C-alpha cells in the first residue's frame, strides 16, 4: 500500500468510526432521551458553549506546550503538534480504559519523536505532581478565605 493511501486511510477511518459511534449512540437512545437531547441543545446559550470550547482548546494547547517544555531540559525537542496529538490520543484512550492515556502519550512520543518511554512517562508523572500541588494550593486558599463557611458546614 502506498504512503498516500495510508495517510488518507489514517484520516478517514477514525473519522468514519467517530461518525458511526455518534449515529449508534443517537439511534440506541429512546425517543424520550432523543427529545431531551434536542431540547437541551436548543436551550444551550451559544456564548457559553463557544467560550467553553475556546477555553478548553486553550487548556489542551497549554498542556501540550507545558509537556514539550518539560522534555526540553532532558535534551529532547519534540514538535508541538506531536505533543498535542499525543495528548489528544491519551485523552481518547482514557475514555476506553481509564489511566491508559498516560502510557499511550509516552508511547506515541516514542513513535514520532524517538523519546524513550521512561523519560516521557517521567515527565507525565512530574506534570501530575505539579497539578496536584496547584490543586491543593487552590483548595487551601479557598478554605482560608472561606473559613467561616467551612466551619459552619462541619459544625
């Protein structure tokens, strides 16, 4: 099989699979569930939907950039697009098997950038630890700023 055909199939097959899964999900829903879905879509405010799409995309882009940035001190300079696509592939894998996406991210960068899996996975663990520290800091700040409400809740 020539490379052009492989490239086309790598694009078309996932796209067709996605379309099929959406169609299957919609058709396996009851008429009541479908009506509720349509009603909720019509009720959604386009401003908030658009804002959430923009912020979500920026979040993923910044996460891919952060991962690329974390790999550079190790002597690797992955392309941004490969970091981003590895991240997205990881999210997709997590939908099927939770936490499998982290392994897939490291394996994807091994395939496309020849970065050893253990180094890629090490940066993923570091990234998770940084996320945890930030989350705990935000929770601590919220508890400090809202001490009265927190004490009332537990009283």
